[in-house]
C-alpha cells in the first residue's frame, strides 16, 4: 500500500498508526490477499499484465510483498521484481516474509520513482492510487520507467459501487455517511477512472475489466470492508452513540438469517506503453 496522500483512512499513513492499529492494518492486508474474491481480482490482473520469464517488473505500492513474490515466480531466476512501497513498516514486514525469490525491496514514492527511464518491462499497481494525491503523476512515473511496448496493470476500487442488503433500509447509508472519510479514501471513484487516465496518458490497447466482489457472510465481508469488521476500534468509526452497535447487530442478524449481502466493484485496467 502506498500512503502518499495524508488521508484519514488507516491505509493512508500506516507508519503513523498506533501499535494496535498498525497490527490491525497489517493483518487486514495479509487477510485480504488470501480472500477468494481478491484472489479472483488478481487472477484477472495477472492475465492482463501477462508476466513472462526473464522480465523485470515493478510492483508499485507493494505492501507486504505478496504479489511481488508471485510475480517473481512468473519471471523466474532470469527475471527480477522491484517492489516499491512508501511505508517503512510494510517494507520491513515484506523483508521478514521474503522467500528467497528474485525480489528487490525499496522504499519510495510512486509519484517519484527512483528508477531510470525504460527500466522495467511492466508495472503492477494494486489498490494504491485511491490513496495517492496526484494519481496521474504516479501513472506518468510508471510509464516513464516502463520500456516501449511494456504493460501497465492498474487495479483499484470503485467505492461508489459499495452496496449492502439484508439490513434495515437506510441504516447502511446512515453509517456510511459518518464513516466514509475514515474508512473510504477521498479518491473513492479511482477504479472506474483508470481507463480514462491511461487513455489520456497515451497508452494503447487499454483493456478495462470490472470485477464485482460478492460477500454473502459478514465474516467474508469483514476481511475487505472495514465498516463490517467489529475488530476495528470504536473510536475509528466516528458515528453517533449507538449507531455502530446497531449496525453491527443488524449485520449479525442478517448473517444469522442468511440474508446478508455486500458487493463492491474493483477495476483491472491494463495498457501498453507506446513506441
């Protein structure tokens, strides 16, 4: 994750979090990577990026390095993955998880990459730009470091697509109205803007793919959606007294009755650098 924007969500400045919240966020990142719906999104992204043996790839906003290591398995010993993240704590976590594959971990800002022009064959950037103030600047940097003919694959969320069913009408809207700035980045429409941004940047063969994630139990949704997760401390919710408890109780009731539903669309958009 790339906290270049000093936003109010926990993911926007992970190094500044309390020890308790830092542990929660790190656990959340790891758990999200294991979630079947996020893995489904990543399969679409891998198909779009098309990593190949011998390539040098960049994982921009690499977090704990899970995807970087998966990419390293695709490029093999003759290739390399450069994993760049802004967070010291996440980079340290990535190093502790390193599996010996050909990954080089670096601290850095996706808006000002410490890499030369045409340095990589492709770029992976997953759920990062929603946290970045200056997303187009970051995209321009990714293009700069990618050789002509190389691929960019951007993955990001359209938070406006978030929807619930099974709870009392209007209750979810009331909760989201209070927690939106705490749980949802300011760039909440980032996912659906990626195609426009890549077209405007001059990339060719831009392919947008929406992947709608479906959660039919509260436990499944809580892995990806913080406003469903009772483990998130009450002070992070910023709701009027009683509203958080009412919301979580309604979620539990919907789960018990089998009527809980949550949906969220994540976009996978890839394009080719001209030349």
